[in-house]
C-alpha cells in the first residue's frame, strides 16, 4: 500500500500545489494545517515567489544567466535550477544571432527540451 498524502491546493493551476498526481482523486485541501504531503509546503512557498520572467520577455536570457549563477529565478511559474539554466545557455550561446532570437522567444518548457535534446545528441556524437 502506498502512502496517500493530503496536498495543498495550488493557486496557479488545477490540482496539488506540489504537482503530485495521486491518480483520479488526489486529496487536496484548502486548509494548510491538514496538508501531510512533505513537498507541498516548499511548493506553496515557491508559488508565492513572483515570476522573474515570462515567455517572450526581452530579459529572459538575463534571468537564465542569473539562475545559472545560483540565484533563485522563476520563469513561467517554474523555478529554474542552475543546471537547467546552464543547458539552455550553452545552446543559446552556441547559436547564431538569428537562432538566438528564436530560442529567446520560446516558452521555457520548449527551451528546456530543445537544450537537452541538442546536448544529448552532441554527447552521443550525432553527426548533425
Ligand atoms: Zn503535495
């Protein structure tokens, strides 16, 4: 039997604040003292941090450089860790100015998968 946590309700999206998916009916409460999930308090705290940048912001790359340097930066509602920021910036910095402009305009989730796909292909010696 797996433990069933009671999660806090997200203010930003439908479901648990920590993003857990316990199946068809996750237990979610609006009462903070009823939350038993160990991840929800941190997630709720993160949720109160305002975004530092959003998709299409001209300063999104600057924000990623700050995240890479170890600062807590939030883009599109997601806290970006230094490793992820570094992956995006590695691809960004290697790109042509035209491609850079395209990358900078992408939603964060697309930037991240693009970066990891390119870096993985590079590591595997994909002759592209
Ligand atoms: Zn939770």
